[in-house]
């Protein structure tokens, strides 16, 4: 759990889970290019990624971005929220960057079947809802963790630029999934950006043309990465990224050989 600010908006990084992958699985067309990044892999072999959620306090509202892997993976989101002094009942809105299972796991209380964030509106990208509603298996995360929200009256389907609060506005960032959505923060002349899975690691900042197996449309995802990276560098925005090493906060800056990720100093 780590706190920072963009103007009057407080950002709390919450670490739910950790993944480890063979980098060849993540970037199938990287080839020998991965050799230059062995120092960023565990023992030079394994790609480590956190699974982060971000709590935003803005304009009198408490907004949670994504809900992690959930209890089946012994996720830590609720413990991290308690450490931050936030009760689930205080959350006014939950916004999903997209509907992959590692971003929706803590929606439903497994004991009661009710929404865990009982007082929140759940904001779901419409294109992702339409896609997963048509294609998800009966035992998938969408059916277990997202679809039940429609029956509670707490679900809002959103698209494009949607104002969550005066300081928080959604931005369409498709490619990773059809409706992938990020959150732009503007407060007191400062900028922030919670980008979900537009890029997964610091390597993607330097190699935005490498295709990822996790992207549903690799061409669109590549175009989105380039556009978002340009925006983040231009604005000097503080970035929260879901799968960078915790706390997943930093900036995209111009280095000697191109853009690089510069994590915040803890």
C-alpha cells in the first residue's frame, strides 16, 4: 500500500496478487530482443508482475479502479484497503479498466452473493460487457464476478469520455480488450493517468511494438500504446499501471535512447 497525490486527488496503490511468466509467452515475437532485458527478469529468466488496484479519493468521492484476482487466489486487496483505512462500504464507485479475471475478482462476497462494495456504482466498459456477455464460459470470471451486478441495480455501462467526478474522466484505450478504458486525472494543474493494461511492464514502454499474447487485438493495442505513451510523456502525468512492480506508480520520460519508465522514489 502506497499513497501519493495528483493535485487534490489522493492515489493509493493496492497490491492484490503476483504473477510469474515465461517472457516468450508474453511477447511471442520479441525473439532475441529479450536478451537486452535479462536484468529485469527474476534470475534472468522469469517475468514478475504485480496485480495492482488503485484507490482514488477525488471531489469527495472514493473510487476504486479494478478489483484484482479475488479470494480464490488469496488476494490481498481487502487487507490493503484496511491498511489504508478504507472500508468497502465507503467506496462510492468501482471503475473497471477491463473485464479480465485479474481485474474483477473482489466484486462479489462469496458468502452472501451480494456486491462486496455494497454502496458503490459499478462502471463497466460497454464494449467489454457486450463481448464477454456473448462469449464467456459459464464457469468464467465474467459470469461469477461481473454479470451478477446487473441484477443489483448498481451496474452502469459506460463508453468514451465518462465523468466519474470533476477530476476523474474515463478515456477509451482499446486493444487489450475491446472496451479497455483508462482514467485521466486532472487537479490543480497536475495530471495523472490510471492506465490498466495499456502496457504491462517497463519493457513495453521501450518496446511498444512488441505484440502481447494478452491483447485481444494486437494491432489496435499497439496503436493505443503509441498514442498513450505520447500523451503521458507530453503531459508529464503521474501514471498508475496495474502490472508494474508495486507500487506501479511513475512517469514516462524521455531517456537517451527513447522513452523509459521512471518509477517514483519510495
